[in-house]
């Protein structure tokens, strides 16, 4: 086989990251769009009755090539962002958006899907393929296929503009985050900040040929300052910078070609266009559009769910805040608790109450123990094995987008390769913030020309923004993770396992594809529970200096503190979810009420902490304005009900065996009924098949210490 000169057009194996450059992007996308349009023209004009093999499969094949190539470009734009890559990404983004928007409006394709749905063949198809066809019919309706021609054009323009606005939202946020830095050369001003954070800050300053310590708004730098810095003025300065990112308060330098990083006009325009989109489709609001493919059936149901949860959580949140204020006043001499004091005072209270700090725990979680420990858990649960991938395969060197990236292989009990995943753990200024999993390649069955078939191995990206290794006194020390970062890692790996352990051979519903958005967090949040199990943690800890494992006494303190301020944490998430749902349900983007005023109303209802007036949280709420969670942020709590209840079965079965929650029998059941099924059936059916009944809220409340 000849290797394509353009690496983005090579689908024979893993991406050729070392070879991809910006000059490859536009030619590859133009080629693949032409290929897709040619395929669609052919099947659109086919006068024969549509069948799976002659109608659906050719579109799947062509579309996958496009999505894989564009997926590599999108991934690089998120993790190795440069001005050149951003420019070519934004140049091609409207072309991609236009293509898929046009596809979803194609009346002849829509009619052919309806024909296939009504045909005798439909009854003979597998459940997965039936689900795909039902999903396609739904998505054609949501894509505007039933609109008259003039409204289709407007709908198409809305999709293109929304795509561009979301990209600009993320660009502004990244630029505003990177633009701020603070260099301090007085050691007295950095009292309390952990040594490893200071080492990294010193190295950043030295890189800029400056003395002292350089701090940024990236989480590994920002969060420890808020949590540990004794300097209250420093905490306030960093807080102000963080919560005014991409707002009217953060302006580009004079050298920048951009006129503004303020995301508020973008937010307003996004909301207006989403409302118009909903009206065109015949819905009352965008929330109804968002919920059409989800488990939840109406905005009213979601709001009722959130308010029921808020009613149970708020008394605990008020108690948390009262304890915090009392401690701040009586012990720390802070009569008034400000927003930039809360992480700091919380950490001090935790240390006073439970006699340990996050920083103390962090010393026991070096990367080279955490990763093998996490792998050992899933190996035991799902009867798989995980090993570092060979650097050379089929005569070709495995290529990475950054030297810190690692690749791992997953084998089943028979020794067959079933999945692969990249891990990119450390923060850098070319990477957008947060943590996420994304699919690079999805599992699918590929029929061979001479008979038989092969199964395409799924590949995932796992991306985080943790502190990397540091050099101390000439010695390299491994990356150390806080326990919360370990939880984040487990969360993203849970998403990865959902993508990688699927047994579905039809791409559109394999892995996370086709899974209802408010159920997709089930496997990820489920994994978090294991971070509180002694039998799991003891296998993944080693003190970075002494080599000793995590003491049981320290773990017991961590466990006792597990639900420390869980009430405040829960109402904060409910605040975000209510704000998101109301924005897309009953907020008028053309009216007199502003986005910030709506947020204030939500806070008065459920929050216990009121931030300062300059706080511009919406301007960095990328989940709903730069990602896919619009009218869907409630999914985190919705899916947490599912995940806590699912984990409850492991807890129940643990009392009847000698190995506790690391029970391969229950694990196999979870793998078979949840992970393996992907989106091939409704998520509720998968949950019931695993749990034996519909989900209940009790386990979530119990896990958060909210039971009497």
C-alpha cells in the first residue's frame, strides 16, 4: 500500500502527528468533502430501493474518513494551539459545518431513510442498526430537513455562525488565560504556597529570564495560590484575573490584531441564534431542541429534578458555609469571608478538623504509581490487560503531538488487541484548559472485498491539565497528583473505557457514539467512586521521598473528610445547571434582563456564596458556549444519580465476597451491559439490564453524606 503524502489522508493506522502541518489541512479537507459529496450524489440518485449496504454503509464509510481527518485537526487545535493552526482551523470549520448542516437538511436522503425504516429489511436488521436509523430520522428533523427551502438556508447560516462563534469563544478564553502572568520576587509574598508549585513557578520565571516566581491562570498554578497562599492580596489579585477572563476587563495587548476578547457579545449572539434555531424547528425554546435526543423529556422535568436536589443539598451547604465563616472569624481573624478566601479557609479548616492537607496527600500520588494502580483496577474488573504500546509497529514509528504524550494498548483475556489510548497529562500554554476524552478512531466492522471482515480497533485521547515533573536540586521528580486530580484522571479514563471496551460493530452507536448526552457521564462518574476505596488506593501510592505507601491512618482521615463541604459543592453545580437551563428555556436574549442578572437570580435561589460584582463566570463557561453542553449541564447531576446507583451494586455485592468492590463478576456485568453496549440501545435499558431496576437517588445522597 502506498502511504499518502498528506498524512491527514492516511487511514491505515494511527495518526501521523509528527508529519502533520498546517499546509496539509485545507487540501485534505477539500479532498474528503469532494469524496463525500460524490458518494452522496451517487446514492441520492440511485433509483433502487435503499438498503443498508447500498445506502447507509457508503455514507458511513465516507463520513468516517472526513471525521477522522478533521478530528486530528481539532485535537491538535485543542492541545497544540498556534496562531497558524488556529487560522487554518477557523478557515475550514465553516466548510465542515456547512457540509454536515446541508447533509442533515437533504430531503431526498431523509426520504430514503424513511423508506428504509418502512421496508421489510428494517425488521431483519440488528437492534444496533435499527437504533441508527431511528437516530438518523430524529437528527434529520432536528437538522431542518422538514423546513421549506428559504428557511433551510437560514437554518444553515445559523449553524455556520454558531460554529464560528463557539470557536471564537474558546480562542478568546485561551488567549485571555495565557495573557496574564504575575512575577513575584519577594519571598515573603509567596508564604504558604507549596514547594513543588514554587519550583515550577521559578522555572517559568527563569524561562523568561526573570528573577523570582512566575504565576499564571492555568489550574496547576492558579488553584494552589487560592488554596495555600497566606497573602490575601495575592489571592484576590489572582481571583480577579481568573474570573474576569475573556470579559470587558481583559483586553488584548496593543500588539494583538484582535479588537476584543470579551465573550459577552458572543454569548448574547449565541443565545439569539439558538432561540431562532428552535423557533424554525417548531420548538418553543432551545432547551426542548437540546433535550430531544436525551434521556430527560422536558425542561420542566430537568428543572424539577435540579430543584429537588437543591432542596436536599442547600441545608447542608448553609451548614458548611456557617462552619467556614465561624472558623475564619475565630481562628484566622477574617470577619468577612470573601470569594478569594474560601479555598484558603476551607483548606485550613480541613487541616484543623482532619489533621491533613491536600499537599500532604499529594506526596503519595506520583504519576508512576497512579497510572499502574488505575490500570490494575480496571484489569481486575474487566479481565483486560494494559501495557505501553510498542514504539515501532509495522515498520513505522508511533508519532505523538508532544514529547509528554504516551500511548497504551488494551488486550482482552484471549490476548487480542481491543483498544488503544493516548494520555496527555500536563498543562501547557498551547493546550485549552480542563480535562476531556475524545475519540480518535471508533470501533467498527469493515467487510473485506474478498470476503470476511476485520474489526477496527478503537483509539482514544485522554487529556488533562496537571502539573508535570519538576527538577529539584538537579534531580527529576515525577509528576505528583492531588487526590482530586486522581479523581479527574479516573473520570476521564471512565469515558475512555466507554469508548474502548465497546462490542458494537456499527460505528454510529459504538462506544460513546449515539449515547444520550445526559447518560454519557455514567461510566466516568462511576469510576470516581473507586478513588475512595482502600484496596484500590493502597496499590497506587508511594511517597515521593520515602517510598512508603499511603498510611491507613491518613486514608481514614481522607475518608472522614470525603464529604467535607459536599453541600457547597453540590449547590454550586446545581447553580450552573439551573443557569444553563434557564438561559435556554425561559430567558429572552432580546429582553432587558442581562445574562448576569439571570445568574444573580439563580444564585439567590440556590447558592450560599455570592461572588463579587465583577465576577464574569459566564464568559468562561466553555461547557455551554464553546462545547456541547448547552441546556445539558444538568447531565452531570443526572448521570451522577445513575453512576452512584450503579456503584451501589458493587457495594452490595462486596459484602458477599472476599475481594470487596474489585469484583470481576459484577465488573463483567457492568462491562457487558453498560460499556460494551455503547449507544446501541437506550441508556435506561442498559442501566436496568445492569441494575435490575430503574435508577434511584438514594445512593447519590448517601455518597455525599446527605442522609439522616
